[in-house]
C-alpha cells in the first residue's frame, strides 16, 4: 500500500484537516481504515461502489453531512444531504433509487428548524426522484453535537456495462467541467463569517442526476465522472491523475469562476481550485465525443456553463499541471491542510 506523509505517532490526534478531502484525509484512509477494512471493492476508493446482488449490479454510496452553518444561502443541511448522495451515484452512471437517512440531533435544537431541514430533505428527494426507505434518529447531550448531523446511504441502478471510474482516464482524453467552481464553499464561508459581498452568492448545491445520466448514451466513451466536493477541483483531479497513472493539464484561464467567488477568494487568500462545490462535476471523455458531451450537459440547468478546461497527457504522470495566462506552468497538488472547514 502506498505510504503517505509522516508516520503517525502514538500521541497524534485527529485534526480538522483530516476531513478536508486532501492529504491528511488520504493519510487517514491509507494508514487507518484500509489496513483494517480494505477489500477489492473498497480499495478502489470510488465515491460510489459497484456491487453484485445475485444477477444485478447496483451502486451504493454513503456520506455524512456536518455543514456549518446548517442553513446557508441556496440550501441547508437537508437538501445538501440528498444532493451529495444522489450525485455520487450519478457519477457512476447509476440512477438513484433509494436513500436511508440518520439524523443525529443535539439536545436543545429547535423543533421548527428540524422540521425545515426535513422538509428540504423531502423536497430534494422528490426532485431527484428517490425514495427514503429507512431512517433513524438519535439525540445527544447539549454540547455533544452541533445542532444536527445527517448520515445517508444511497442505492442506484447501473445504466451502462462499463461505468466511469477514477482509474479509467487515458492520454488524449478531454477534460470537461459542468460549470463555474467554488460557489458552495464561498457561500458557506460568507454565511459563517457574516461576510458581505456585492451580490448575494448562492451555493451551487443541486441534483446532478439528470444531466449526468443523459451522458449514458455516450458510453463507453465516458471514462471518468466525479462531482467536485471536498478539496475542490484540484483534489479531484489529483486523485484521478494518481489512480489512472496519467498527467492532467488544465488551462487556467478556461476554468470558469464567477466574479463573486474570485473576489471573495482574493479577499480571504484562498485558491478557488481548492474550494468545494456541491452541484458541479467533471467528465473525462474520448476526444471524438467531447463536443457532444459538452452540448448534452449544457441542456440541463446545472450544466449550462459546461466547458472544456484541459486534457489528459502521457507526460507528468500522477501530476496535475495548470498552464497560466502568461504561459507558465503551475503544479496543482492536493490540499495539504484545511482550507475551508465544515462545508459539507
């Protein structure tokens, strides 16, 4: 198994960065979880696992949501939990069918706020056309939680023979992003810190199911699909480069970033490539279908700004390189600390 970073010491403790989706998260997975829980399916480290049930194959994903603040511009923890779960299934070209949900609620949490969250959860399920088939609640002592946390599991039906996988990128493939990046992370950060920007920025949290599943008609030319969440675009692309043993080159000026996100990142000293989304995804596809894929994504509201931002290369294996506007080259690495805590 690959070694990652400095070995743990007996008195090491969990830090917020271990949940960032970056280097510390990778270290935790590789040194603690995989040695004890690893198997052929889990070791692929996909956001949704493909498993066989008798003669049927299904996709399964699980996730936990601990966003702070619980209510943010454009959504809340309830809608976010549904979007995050169904999107992981859709990235394997699996149609989401069923969800489970567990709510961990802190003593003293307002009933009216809980009802708002559950209503948002239910509405997001209706929009995504999924059914919640099992649920659980637990209440913890005041001070032992942070309002409410939600854990979900999603199950979906696989639509194609060879689903996209993080290890399937090939030299010559084209890299597409479905829209502008960083909205969710910045919207949450501005709400948390009471930062005011010129116009209200809404989270991009949304269901990607319908935009993603229409790409099934282009299979098997769709090699990789990933939604851009913790760790942002940079972390997603570095994971793919390592898993596929390829280089990835992006055009820095082609990556769509709205002015509000760019301005907030400059103010806060953040790199937008590392800021989380909850309604954007990347596709890595054969060159012959790249234009068709872009046009297919554009037909759906979450993908109306879809654009090609780069390509897969034989050089710079296991690395992501950004070509800057002045012709330079910048190495894009995984997030090494915790840029934005508690954004999903």
